C-alpha cells in the first residue's frame, strides 16, 4: 500500500514538473483519481488508495474511481456487480429506492412514474391502492375525500356527484347501508332524516312516493314526519297509501280514524247517500226511508215504511 501511495505522489509530482508549476494543480488530484495507479478489478472501485467492493444499488466495471448508480426504475440488491445488467427493472407497480438497492410498491394515494421516480398525489374523487401506478376514479357507492382512502357513506346518506364526500338524503327519500343511493320514500311509509322507513301509523296515510310536503288541505300528525292525518269521512289502517272512504249509509265526522268500525251508521230520519261523508247528506221526509241498491252499493230515499 505504501508503494501505491508513493506511485500516486510521483505521478502528480511529474505533472507539476512538466507544467512548471510550484504547487499542486487543482486538476492533479482529478487526473490521479481518473488514472488510478491501482487498477481495481471488475466489481470493485478505487478510492483513497484502496479497492472497495461495489455496493448494492451500483455496478463497477473496474478501473474506476467511483461506482456507477443503477438507472431509475432499476435496482441491484447484490454487491460486487460489474455490469449494468445487474440492475434489474422493477416489477409493474414498483419504484426503485433512492439507494437503488431495491424496489418498493407505489404507495397508496399516488400516481408514480417508474422512469423518473416522481410521485404525485391523487386528487379528491380519485384513489390509488398500493402497487398501482395511476390514479383511478372513485368507485360507485364510495367517496374518496383525500385521494387515498375509499369510504362508504352511512345510512341516510349518499355520495355527492364528484364522490368527494357524503351528503344527507333529501326530505322524502332514504338510503340503507346495503343500497347507499337515496331512493324515494315508498307509499304508506315516512322517512325521517333519510334513516328509516317505518310504515305510517294507524290513522295516517302517505299518498305517493317521495312526498316532501303535505298539501295545504292536509295536516301532519306530530312526530310522524310526512304521514298525513286521515281526513274525516275516511279511515286509514297502518301503512295506508290512500284513505279508505266510509261506505254509503255511514259517515265519519272525525280525522285520524283507522278502521271501518269508526264509520258511523246514518241516524234515523237522515240519509248518507255517498261514500266518504263527514255527515249525513240528506233528510228523510215522513214516510221515506233510506235503502241500498245492490247494483251500485248506493243508498237512496224511497217512500214506504222504515226498515230495521
């Protein structure tokens, strides 16, 4: 080793003599490093008078003052490699480590260019699982708020159009955890905050899907959302889509009734000739009674004796 250092000093001193300079030229050390007096074999490189083993992530053709790094997108996990063919291309979805000593998967939430090593974050409404080089559109039924994670909305919500966050279902609609798109509230049911779809209770009704506001002539019972109070002249069983009219010969003066027995028989001396009456609609004169027609189930007033 002492002989090697003496040779190096002699080589530089000879350059000083030939150039006529009185001090070491800045180029002297460079030339000495390039033209190494010790010719290191393949798989090694020269530095500070020593031949060192080529490290991982590099290759060393021999006779060089520094190892050569593997190109981007390739890696070498072995030491003492002499040729660039030792730098193997990383698998699909992987990037080479900065050290060149191995490959790692493109991290989730990023798009990756294996040739340049550049990573860019996916935007909201997109996502990229680990090992994917490109950002993908957030799938249906999910939201992707940060370009990294996929999340399902809670019941009563659905993804917004760009799938960046969840929004609450509009009044008169609902969603469940199994079907996370808001749907119209079905007839005979009411939807509160988009979370549940119980049937309308007895004495109320809901006339059509997706009803958001009751008509001006209807009223809602307290605490049951969009179910409408059953009108007088009708009755509404639980889950009714429409009120059921009291039949001719009966009437109902009260709202919120829920069964046919709530329809009252027309009193003596009066007649109920139509369905859905709030009160009798005709008076019987002396000698007249109300009778039913089997053909059309309507009642009429005829002369004769009263029938029990």
